[in-house]
């Protein structure tokens, strides 16, 4: 378990403020990223890129929910456990929404068999995400583990999904550019849908602290 008992009130406040700043950065970055990804994805007919953009929007929503609760903690000096539990479940639902969308669109794409267009802008956007999101997820996870906080860890899990989605989508789009294999794009979405369902269940059940802490040194 995270060593929350060793933290002073000052350290808890400092870490909570850090978690809030990370959530705020997540909202700002993902709003821009999502808008660009959805636009270029729709223009090119790339299901995985549109799914990536929607994931960015969902991650922004989750970060807003987490940020609101962290800000409330700082104002009141304590956590409202009932409200934070409801917020955690709301964040979990965002995982399931993402999984449902990319699965539906992936199946539709496979049935239609439509070949997407090339999209260099998508590749640039995905490379940027692969570079930025792992560091953001690691910072959130570190804060969440120090505080033993499922809300922050759920937010970190959302960001990890963004990392995996960035990598899988980049690989799929890149391989499509080389091979022309239409099925690569929706299959990349199916992989992420499975991971999103797994993370959503853990967030819903409040098991993120124990699971993440097991892998912590």
C-alpha cells in the first residue's frame, strides 16, 4: 500500500496541489489534442485517430472531475468520501464509453471495408502524444501512490490508456501507409477497448491503489 500514514498535513496539501495542477494540464492539452485528432481523423476516414481524439475528450472530462474533487479537498481541508466515490465511478464510466465507441466504429469499418486516406498530421500528433503522455502518466501515478488516492490513480490510468492508444494508433497508421492493410486501423482500436474495459472495472471497484502499488519499488 502507499505510505499515506507517513505524510504530514503539509505534504498531503502539497501533493494534492500537484495532482490538481497535473489534472489542469491534462484538460488543456487534451482539449487541443482531441479537437485536432477528431478533425483530421474524420477528414482522412481513420477510425483509430477519431477514437484517439474521443479518448482525449474523455480524458479531459475525467481530469475535470478529478480536478474538481481535489480543489474541493483543498478548500475544505478534507475529502468527502461519498462524493469522491461517486466521482471515481463516473471516471470508470468514461472508460466504458471509450471501449464501446472504438469497438462499434472498428466493426463498422471492417464491414464497410473503406480504405482511409493518408494523414501526416495524425502521425505528428501521435508522435507528440507518445513523447508527452508517458511522463504525465508517471507523474500522476507517483502522486496517487504517495497519497494512496484512487481518484488520481484513475486519472493516471486514463493517461496510460492515452499512451497505449497513441502507440497502437501510430503503429496502425504507419503500417497502413506502408502496407495498405485496411484492417490494421480498427484492430488497433479493439486492443485499446479491451484495456479500457479492464481499467474501467478496476476504477469502478476502487482497486487501483492496491494494483498499482504492487508494482512500485
